[in-house]
């Protein structure tokens, strides 16, 4: 009985030791690292600033989507990056132009 229990304990130990290794290998493919597109140095009210922004977004899309298999998947990934960048740019510009509300003194 003791020998049987020792074998079960050994198998359980090996199984538990393998879990972190499996988790590491699946986590590596779970999500790409985020990519930042900096805009603070751009004049987004000018054509040149928007062109530079578009170029940076294109480069970010290429980095994020480089491992996509097939042209359709890669193109869809890059379109999604451009759409998200446009949405975040709109939010950024809105937050910059919104007046800052200050609490009234009482």
C-alpha cells in the first residue's frame, strides 16, 4: 500500500510540475505585447502631422500583425490596428479640446 501511495504521489508531483511549463507556452501565444503610437510631438492639425501619424500606425500594424498567416488575416489585422488607432486618436483629440471643469470653491 505504501509503494502504491508513493507512486501516486510521484505522478501527482510530476503533473503539478508540468503545469507551469504548459501555462508558459500557451501564454506566449495568447496576446501580442501592446504597441504605443506616440503623438505628443505631432501637430495633428496639419497634413504633415496626420501623415506622420498614419506612418506610425502603419509601422505599429506591421509589428503587431507580422505573424499572421495569409494575406487576408494580415490585412484584417492591420485594418483593425488602423481602426483602433483612429478611435484612440479621436478620444485623445476630444480630451485635449474639452474644457477642464474645476470644482467651485465653497
